[in-house]
C-alpha cells in the first residue's frame, strides 16, 4: 500500500451530518468535535461539493484548515457529475471546492456517487482526464470514486479506470454484506481483486444500524454491555482487510466520543463478536417484510405514477429498523421516493398493478398502510 495511505487513521470524520443551529452549521460544536478527533491522532476528513448545500466544505476550512497545520490532516472532497455537462463546468466546481476549503492542493478527490452510466458520462465529458491533469499539476494528490451500483458494474467500471483510480469508496455494512441491492461483499471482493484500497461509507447504513430490534440489541449487550450498538457496525467495517478508513458522519460530541472510545485503540472483531453479528443479522432479516423483489412489473401501468417497489422498500426499512408503534424513522426516504411521483394515498385502486405482481402482493392494501404511516 502507498506509504501515505498507511498514515491514515481507521476512523474518518464524515462532514455531511454536522451539528446544526437551524439551517446553519453549529461551528462551536463542530470545532470541539474536530479537536477531539485530532487529539486522538485521527486525520481523515470527508466532504463533498454538495454536502449541506456547500456549507460543509466551508465549515471544514474554518474548523480544520485555518486551525491546524496543513500536514496534520487529509481532506477528501467529491465532484458531482449528475448536473454537469462540460469540462468547463467541472473546472468551475473544482475551483470552487478549493476556494471553499481554502486549499492549494487536496489530498483525495473523488468522482461522486458513481454507477456504470455515470462512468460512461465521465468518459464522454473528460472527467477522468481533468482530474488526472490536476493530479499531474500537484493540485490533487490521489484520485478515486465513490460507488453505488452492483459488483458486476463495478468490475466493468474498473476495466475502464483501473490504472487511474488509486482507491474506491464503497457502501459496506454488516446487514448489506450479502444483500442483493447494495452487494457489499461482492463489491468489496471486486475492489480487492483489483488491489484497490477501500474507504467505507455508510457503515451504520445511514443510522439504521443504531435502532435495531430489541432481540438483536440484547445479543450485542450480552457479549459486551459496555459497547454501544453502532460500535458493532463501525468495528465490523474496520476489521476488514484492505480498508483505509471507515467514515462516520458524526452529528454531535456524544457520537464523536462514542466512536473514539473504541476506535482510538482499535481492536478487530474476535470470533465471538462475529458470531454475535451473524445472529443479529438473522434476527433483523427474520422481521416480516413486504416480499417485493423490485422486478418493477407493476410500475409502468400505474396511472398515478406511484413508485410501488421504492415505497415498499422504504416501508420494509421501517419494519426492520424502526418502531412501528411510532412515526416512521425514515420519513425523509419517503419524501425522496415520492418526489415527482405519486403518493401512496393517491392510489385510485384501479388494480392495474396487482395482476402483474409475480409475488401476488396485495399492493392496494399495502399502499393504504404506507399512506397511514407516512402521510398522517
Ligand atoms: S391500484 Fe393504485 S398503485 Fe396500483 S396501478 Fe392503480 S393507482 Fe397505481
Ligand atoms: S410487481 Fe410486485 S414484486 Fe414486482 S416490483 Fe411490483 S410489487 Fe414488487
């Protein structure tokens, strides 16, 4: 592994869920969190052009770049390609990032949230050429990408850029290790096959692995009552070989202190702990969910443009990780799933979808329950 990579701490500070005062970042709390993180010898900070509407990069400049020697930290930021059409726009965004961060050079620069289609787009726009030029100029130290697609597509993407990319950022967590949609294990294995160091994002699945079913929490508490529930998710990721760092999007000092308590003197999971995780995964996966396979056969015929499988996926997340007696914890996912699409309550019960469903799901009834939970 690159010598510089070996200096990176196993815990990375994700600057996307910072403490807020209304719509502004709480800089006092952020500064305290940065100080605590640095004091324990950690040094990797992850932001992106789009995080908190651009305020994340500025906050990093104020709390880190202006207050610590340049050689004491590493900063990663990301280029969003989804709203970009030309190389000139890439140049504008990169320069804006550097200005917001107050940097002459950036340590890690990633193409953000890539999938196979975006790789093709990146090739057409010359995005790789652009970041390679910046690397040659010394403005970027290391280039890579964050990835949200299947392992098969990751392999295809790597065929295009394996010589250029120095690392890959992947979504890995213990509940998605064997899942069909996220494919953590398969993506991890592809990255390892190409000998690419891995940065892990979403180790607690956007907070889902904090609020586990009580039976799953009990398993962890029995093995070690001192360890927090999220610690199991972070240590699971940090225990994997070839991992540069595990990003944690900490939102307050309590979360920072919890993470530091087990990561400052990191110990990989032992056999008993792996067994406990296997048991917890079994319990989480036993929670009854809507048996939708995301085949999408029901989607095209819906006159109300309801994204049925996506709503079922949102509802299933809540069944597994939420408390159904309370308001759904993932209301934001529902809002995203219904943006420019029909609401569950807009179903006119025409029945066009149900005849297409190979799983014989009572779609109309399920949508009624979803509407009641998410819209009332
Ligand atoms: S029954 Fe509801 S969800 Fe199904 S096709 Fe008709 S409007 Fe869409
Ligand atoms: S047809 Fe059935 S299984 Fe397929 S996406 Fe629609 S609800 Fe899910």
